[in-house]
């Protein structure tokens, strides 16, 4: 069996990965839906919030496992407890310690500005790469080959779509900018 420290270290890595993914998704939604900048000042708070949420979840899990251990320990007299029961009680004690240590480690990361900044930078990089890949895939789908037999016919459709969608959005954004005094 792995050492206690290794179990906690691996738990921290898994937890940080989950938090980074949640923050990455928050950045993507902010960029695409709300047109927010990748450098938005709210993202460190979002990262800390996710870290604290995960730490709280581990503290709650530690309490639950502790209760399970007590119930299992009280179910039978010392003479009736099997070796499997003893092993299970020890495993529950270990799980409780791991959850508590993991919660403390996650709270320590949340309190460390440098670690939050590092986590946030990796989340931004992941978000940028994911958005870039999605845009590249979309552009590849829209490639037009002049040699296609229906090129001329579909050209008119493409121009109409450009005017009605893209140019209309640009004009709307321009008007909004003029109205707000930009």
C-alpha cells in the first residue's frame, strides 16, 4: 500500500487538476458568453472558491468516514470483531486522516497567491488552447474550394450570410460603442 504522504500528494494533484479544469471552463464561458477578458480579475477568486469548495467537501467526507468508523467499531463486542472488520476500521481511520490532510493542503493552496496565480495561468493556457482548437476546427469546416461545381451558386449564399450575420453584428457593436461614448 502507498504511504500516507503519497496518497495525500496524489489527492492534491487530482484536486488541483479538477480545480484547474473548473476554472478553465469558467474562463471559456466568460470569454464566449460574457465576452470577458482572459485576464479578468474575478478568476483568482473563482480559483480560490473552487479550492475552498473542494477542501470543504473533503472535511465533510472526513466527518462521514469518522462516523462510519465509530458505528462499525460499536456494532460488535471485541470478541466478535473479525479481522476484516478490524482492517475496515483501520482503512476508515486512514481515509479520515487523508481527507483532513487533503483539505488542509487545498486550503493552503487557496491562501497562497503564488500557487493560485500558477494554477490560474495553467487554466488560462488550457482555455486558450481549447478555444483555439475549436476555432481552427470551425474554420477548416468553412474552407471553400473554388473548384467545386456549385461554387458560384453557394457564393451568393455565403455573401448573404456575411452581410446578414457578421456585418450586422459589427454594425450593432459599432453603434453600441458610439452610444456609450467610446
